[in-house]
């Protein structure tokens, strides 16, 4: 689609699809609904209702049990959905789309909101060189952070 259209949206999608998995940040359903509720406060011509907008995420959509009610008619396009996230969206009369389906619905990205997850994730602390190698500032995965846990020589 990037080569066939002059759309900036398709260029951005192409760029994000070619990123490493580390840079394809996951996003939860609750964050999507929060972003959509803020987006609906801004006036936009030609858009009248909540479900007129499709949300596109180049990454994984995850479930959030803290969100009690998923908004009705939520249309989300993503690379991957967790099983619970997909079932909650479909149960709320929404749609969980793939990028192939999105290309047929909106080939140039009109009325599609492109978002991505938070970049500063706690999980990134543990990525990188193994936490014992010289010069590594990677945080180890430990049971607890008390006095008796992984506090040997070189860790104090």
C-alpha cells in the first residue's frame, strides 16, 4: 500500500512494520479507550460518532482486567491480539481487524487513528547484556529485592 498510494499513513505503517519486535510496543485495551475518549473531545469535521474511528496499532493489544466495561463498537486493527483482549472487544460488539482488512476498509488511512504503546516499559530494564558481564547495567530478574537476594560481592 505504501508504494501504491501517496498516503503518509501508509508510509508510517510500513516503517513501523519493519521495526524490531522490541520497538513494537504493546498496548492495553484500557489505554486505547482512554486515548479514544480524549480524541472524541476534539471536534472533527465529518466524524459524528464514537465508532466512526478505527484505531490502528502496529504491535500487540493486551487485555486489562482493571477496565470493567469495554466501549461498544470499538474497532481495533493490530498485528496481534491476546485471546482475552480479542474476546472482550468482540463481546462488546466491536471488531478486531488485521492490517489486510484495514487496507480494504481504509486504503489511505482516512478516519484511522494510529497509536502506539508506551515506550518506557519496566520490561526494558531486563533487556541487554546478561547482568554479570563487564559494563552491563541490565537489571537481573530476581524473586525479591531484599537484603538476602542477589547481594553478593560486586552487587553491593
